[in-house]
C-alpha cells in the first residue's frame, strides 16, 4: 500500500514538472511579444514604402503612424504574426501641381507638326470655368490657310482645332471673322505684341497674364479614362499597384460635375476617389475601412 502511494506521488510530481515546462516554453506563456518594435517596423516597411513616425505596443498589436507620399496613415499590426490588421488614412498629402510647358517648347512642337507652318499667335489662357490652363495658337500655312488650336498647357496635347480662314479661289485669303485677329505680315519679328520678348510665359508673372476669355468659352470635361488615370496616380503611394478602376460621371446639386472612381488594388483594398470632371482635382478619397466604420457608427446611433 505504501509503495502504491509512493508511485502515485512520484507520477504527480512528474506531471507537475511537465505542465510547468509547457507553460514556460509555450508561445502563449511568453512575457514578450513575438516581434520587437524594430521587427514590426521592418514588416510594415516591407509592405508599404514610407517613413514610420511612431509605433506603440498595446493589446497584442503595434499601433503605428506611417507617412507616405499619399499622406499619413494609421496602421494596426499584429505583434505575433506581423500581419496588418487595419489601415486608414488620416491626412492627404498635398499634390504638387504639374509644370506648365514653356512657350518656346510649345512653339517648337507646333512648328514641327507640319512643314511650311508659322506660329503667328500663341497665348497662355485660363478658362474661367476650369483650373487647367491652355495655350491658344494660330498657325498660318504657306497656302494662306489659318488654323486656330487650343493646347493643354501641361501635356502639349491638342484639344481642339478650327479653321479660321482659307485661301480663296483667286489666290487671296478670304476675309476673317470680325472677332478673330488678322494675321500680321512677316516682318522678321514677332507680330504678336502680347508675347513676352524672352519667349517665356509663367503663371506667376504679373502683367504677362492674358485676359480671360468670356463665359461662353466651351468647357472640356475629362474622359472616363483620364479620370481613372488621375485617380490611380493619386494612390501611387498606397503601397500596392492598381488592379482595376471604374469611373462614373456625376453632378453635385450646384451643377458641378465630378467623376466617382472606384479603385481596386492588388492587395484587395478598395477606395472611392472623387475627381473634378473639369480640372482633374482630387476632391476626396475614401477607403473601404472608412466606409465600414461610418456604417458601424450609423448602426450604433440607430
């Protein structure tokens, strides 16, 4: 009987030691997180390019602030697996506006467009209903035919082309409309008095700005492809490539047109980007995480 009791006591001691060893060596019994702060930061930067401004450990996760070219993001990263649990944008980075092409550059492009063509007018204008500046040019061909062009001041792309006058049957030019300036004779000098002598036009040169056209100037809306391209470019710093985009033209109550572009990234995240249909300016960016939070708040309020 005593031997039996001794065996039972010995077995209980072995089991107690084993259980203690499992607790001490098991991952759930560890006092420290699986990832250090440095390792957590490396895990995040391996997924997103940018700079980590802060990282705090709480409730088994690292709460981080990540600064990218697109803005400031709040990221929750698991301290055990290193997986990103949630990400939301707190601030939107200011986008540097594109540079306006110099007047000399635009003039060279137009003259190379076809041989025997002379640029007789070239002015930088900003339509009242659009933020995008344009160049208005007139080309005179050897035959006397005059063509009016509007050109995107950022890309140099021709937006519209209109024949102002054509040579008549007897070889002389037909009279021009009264609202269009007649072409000046070739004197070897620049015939347009409003052009700058140094062949440069800058938007911040006071006194060199041409008068704005009337309110009847036609407004050009961006195409769906252009809006999708602008929306995709605005998410270049999101840390994942754009997989698919879908643009829908809509109108505000005040008549302002905009595109609502749904953007899907390769990592599965989705965002809705509002793009001004005239200027291409980003009006807002909403991620699916933000939408879910708004829906949850609305459910709680109801």
